[in-house]
């Protein structure tokens, strides 16, 4: 097959993680090729809810989430574009005393790990931050220094900056087979072969293609979280809001539209790259939104959509080196919360590629946790 | 709620499809947004008073028989029902009387017809600017005609038909400003012999032009560089014709540049579409039973490509036969025989189309709007802003949504979709087919959140699970 390109690094997948890894590798002076089977940002990275959230992270994710957050707050320095990033509190609302008690425990856990970003809100403070919240809400948990951004613009900005630094993107190009020739990886695609010393697998819901070729299959499930957006409403909410006892993610954009998600799932078909919405589920999303914010009862839905995302059985991603082959690194399976992690994880990947190691605590994310029985439980235990 | 065949749209195509399928014994449900059958062309056909019916002419009156046959067919009918989603399992989600419900169908006929092509030109979003189609609706449904002389501007048979109908109703337009370029007629003339095979059309067209001339309606031909003047309301239309700039005062201006298939539902269903150079728009790909690339989804009427009312009814029947065949509800040989006759009639009726398409191709001005002309009215995006996004790297309509929010407003891109695809294609120097169109997401029209919250899906209720605490 004809040679398509040769580089130091080939990245499979043009989502935010692929673009971010490519950009950070280029910043370290490496030559990089990205292959993307559709178009950059076509999947999860271009259509997600845009939540930039440290709040409520799995303990293993907190360190990398905190690191990524620092990059978000000066995102324009990294990619020459503000990515539509708006600092805003992220708040998880408690609808019952029992939920508030659970949030209080959670706050203690995070403090115990040495982090200060999550704070418990009593009812008065919750009202102050969310004047439109329903009467029955008794308190909440907030991370004041979080925010949200515009997903497609973000991913595109990473691509553009990477391109400016010499990264070559091959879109509509599907990675197929992987073979090794001495120190060179040969990645065949439907448009030719790419040769590189290092391969980075950022294939999202499709990442198992590469993992399986390496003899370390990973149980990535393709899921389709669904979203709704309303027509413009008068301004009533400044924070990104979630619920504790039921799925909800909720924010009002600067233009007045309200974006509602929360993880209720439609039908994902990774073979055809399609999703179907399930309105039977979305009606529950609509109900929850109206119950937490009564003003929403008068809102109008203008559009719904879903995106294909890779989910791991333990809801945390795979990040780190292959356990079977040298010079292959994975970053996939972000389980519906990987947008916020994009800037940070890309930097960690580049560190791994360039130096072979990283200071970041990524052991819990090893792909090894899915190989063989014993290692699984050990690897998924939260790091304290 | 279940049915064998769900038909969406009660114009000639939908009425004919529903009638034929019900006569064959299928359980049919016909959904339509309007309160009564007829679609755009035969709007209010069952209730129109005799004088108005006479004024609208014999082609309009022909719709009465279609509506009557439908009423007698035993097909289920849901007037005032807005279909806001059809999923890949052919569940039809619709809103009627403020309540949303679901009907599970075994096959679907999409007969959602045509919409007027968007006409982005300077001032087209000012109050006082409307479309020829909108004026005709007022005339058919309520017998209303403009109090002040309207200026009709653009091109297409509907423009002339409306002019004639208004004239007969005693509200002759102040002027017709036609954008068909000089020389187009002779270029289109090569389609004339073929067009003569379609009975009646040309004679009717010429009669229409003569009637307008007799009535003394000023007719400006070969107009270019149209602009609607006015600060907060239309005051005049200016244009260049016959080598000089002209200006006609009016506070009511109706634009028209032909009609194109309403693609929203076929796009939602992810039917394959192909660009048509002749019709200058995307058409769903259909086979000779009018079945789309999605099995058991049929597209009849103008939604499958502009063919007019007669062809629409023929296509509707053909689609019904296709559905009968697919559902195993008819004897193959008899269906094939009936279909062959319908195809013959379609071929004949469609013979006039190449001439009309060549003659009334949309004007260059609206295909490449000036930089400061609004292209997406919902989100107020100009053609220039779109070109800038393309220069930055925006590769297609779906990405333009993220760059500019164009197509993200309440109309879901219905009004800007084609113009956006055209501008991006021209800017990138790629064919429209490559640039493609917006992906269309449900609901097709805005849906009250409270109505969604009370959505009745029958036996397939969603469970309370839903467990990624996230996607925050
Ligand atoms: C509706 C929705 C809402 C969400 N909300 C949030 C949120 O608010 N906050 C948050 O932090 N996260 C959120 N997420 C999750 C977040 O979007 C994802 O975790 C993140 O974008 C994953 O990025 P990625 O690069 O790994 O995957 P993707 O964006 O899916 O990119 C993977 C890419 O790899 C390509 N690819 C795969 N296989 C091949 C191959 N063989 N050859 C070539 N290319 C290939 C795919 O085409 C794809 O483009 C949400 C997700 C969804 C779907």
C-alpha cells in the first residue's frame, strides 16, 4: 500500500484528546500525523455539553482534572482562541436531606485528599447562587472555579493550533491494521500507510480497534448521551447545575438558550456513526429540569441531539502506555466526562511520548486493569 | 398506537397515498399540521366558498375529488397534528391538541411537500416583505388580498399564477419584477419539444401572461441587483433592468424564487440525498416505487423533487403501491401493472419540468448573496460572516452551526439551509454534493418542554435508570 505519511508520532482519532495530544507533541518539537475516520470533532468532542467541571470527579481523576483546569483558565495562551470558555460555578443540587448528607460526605472526602475546590452549600447559599432553583432543594455542592466552553470551537482551536505547528491531519481516513517493523509502526488506513515511531490511540468509542490489535482488548462500550436545547429564555441562571439523585446537567448560555443533558442515553451505532434519540428517556430529562427549575415549565425545546462516546465499565478512562507493546500510548474511554480533561491529558500524553514517563498519577487508568482477573479490582481502587 | 402505514402530509401526494393504501385494506394514519386536507396547493379545498373557488381556477378545484376520495377511503386522519420526530424504528412522534403521542408504523410515506427557496437579498427580512407562497395561503384560506398594491419579485410559475389570481380578485399587483435573465428563454427553448408532451401546461402559462398583459400589470423583465429599501419597514423595491436603476414604491413586497423539496423529515430519517443541478437543490434518492434509501420509508410528491400537483398525486399512489408490496399486502403482478400505468402518466406529466427548470432557475443574486446580506434570519448571520468562517477553515454546514450558530434557531435551518450549503460550496470551490446539508435533529419544530415531559409513548415507557452521573 502507498505511503501516506511518515512522522515521529501518529495519533488515531481527531477528537479533543487526539488534537490535544498532537498539539502538545508538536510543542515538544515532534512531527505528528493525525488520522481521523470522519472529520475532526465529528463525535463526542464536537457535540458534548461543554461542561468544564472538576466537581464530583472520581477520586482517581481529581489530580488530572485539577491540572487540566489550570490550562482551561489560560486556554487562549495555549491555542490562541478562548474556546468560548466561561468561568462559572458548577453546582450539584441536593433535593433531599439524605442527598445533602451524601454531598457533605463527599466534600469531606475531597478535603481529606487535600483538595479545596469543592464546598458544601446550605440552602441559603444555594438560593443566593441559584435564585431560580425550586423550593424543595435543600443545599448543594459547588466548585466555584469551574466553567463551560463551546465544544466544537474548542476542538477546532486545538486542531488549528496543532496545524500551525506543523501537525498534518488526514480526515476521512480510517486506521485499519497495525504492524511493527523494527522500531517503526506501520498503520494502514484506507488511504495509505502511515509510518511512525510512536502511536497514540485516541479513538474514543472505537478505540478497541487498536487495543485489540495490540493483544490487549478493552471493554469500550459505545454510548450516546443525549442533549436538549431550548429557545431563548430571560436570564435566570449563572451556574452549571447538576442534580444528586437523578441525571441532570443544566446551563443557560449567554444568549439565553438552556442546554440540558445529564447522561440519559439514546441509541449509539458505532458501525454507522449514527445515534438515535429516545424521547421516552428525554421526557424524564424534561421533567427533572422543570422540577429543579420551575421556570423551565414554560420553555420550548428547539433541538435534541446525541453524540457517540466511549464508556469503560468502571466509568474512568484508559490513559497510559500499552502493556503489550513499546511505544504505544492510549487515551480513550472518557465515559461521558472527558471534555474537561482534554487540555491536561494531551499534555500528559506528550510527556509520555517524549520522555517515556510522567509525574501525573495515571496508574489507576492503566489498560492493564482489564487484562486478567486479579489486576482489575486492584487497579480500579480509587487512589487516596 | 399502531398503524401499517403512516402518511405525513395531506397534500395531493399524501391524500393519494393514504387513499390507495386504505382501499387495499391497510390500517393508515394520515398526519397533517393543517386543520383540513389539501396541503398547500388545495388548502381549504373542502370549505372554500364558491366564488373564491372560481377565482382560484379549475386546477385548484381539481383537489376536491382527491379530498373526497380520501374521506371515503377509511384511512385514519389526524388533522392539526404536527409530526416532530420519526425515528429509525418508524415510530412517529406527533403533537395534537397540545399533547404528544407516539404511533408505531410499519412503513412511512413522507409527503411533506415543498417550501419556497430562501431568497437572501438586501432587505429581505424587513417587515412588509413576504413570499408569494404566503400571500397565496392568505388568499386560499381566508380570501384575503393585499389592500395596497403588492410588488411581486423573483421568478417561477407561482409568481405569475399569484399575479393572475390577485388580478382576478381585484387586487392586481403594482408590478411584477422578474429576475429571469435576458437570453434565458432562448437557452431554455431546446426543452420546448419535450415540454409539449405534457398536456396543457404551456397553453395555460401563455394564457396567464396574456391575462396579466390585458390587465395592464407592469412587467419588468431581466431585473438584477434587487434591493428592498426601508429603515424599519419595506418602502420600495429597487432594481436594475433595461440598463437603468428603477424604484417602485410599496410597503408590501412578495419574493419568490421557486420551490424546493422540504428536506427536514427525509434528512431526519437520514435518507440519502443527491444534489440536482437541474432543480438546484438536494433531492432524496428514491427508486421507481418512490422508496428512499431507508427501507420502508417512501417519499412522495414535491418532497421527492418538484413535479407539481398532478405528479404529486401520481407519485403518492405509486408510493402506496410500493408500501403494499413491501408489507406483502398485494399481489405483485397486479401492483406492477398498476405501477407501470402510473409511471407512464408521470413521465408524461413531468415532461414540462426541464423547460421550467431551465427558464426559472434561481437568480444569481440569491445564490451568492452579498456579504452584508443576512442569510440565517433566526440567528442574524450574514453571508459575509459565513464566508469568513469558511476562510478560517469551517468545512461545512454542520460546523457552521458551531462557528456562527447559523441554522440553530427555531426554524432548524429550514430557511437558510440551501443558501448556507451554496455559499460554503462556492467559497471552498467544491460541489454542493460534497459540502452537503445540515444534519437535522428532532424535534422538527419547537416543542414545549412541558409537553415533552408529559409525552405519552404508550407501552414503551422509559425507565427511571439513566446513570452516567455525568455528561455534565
Ligand atoms: C452528549 C455528550 C455530552 C457530554 N458532556 C460532557 C461535558 O459536559 N463535560 C465533559 O467533560 N465531557 C462531556 N462529554 C464527554 C466528552 O465529550 C468526551 O469524553 C470527549 O470528547 C472524548 O474525546 P475523545 O477525543 O476521546 O473522543 P472523540 O471525540 O469521540 O474522538 C475520537 C475520534 O476518533 C476517531 N476514530 C476512531 N477510530 C478511528 C480509526 N480507526 N481511524 C481513524 N479515526 C478513528 C473517531 O471518528 C472520533 O472522531 C459528553 C459527551 C457527550 C456525547
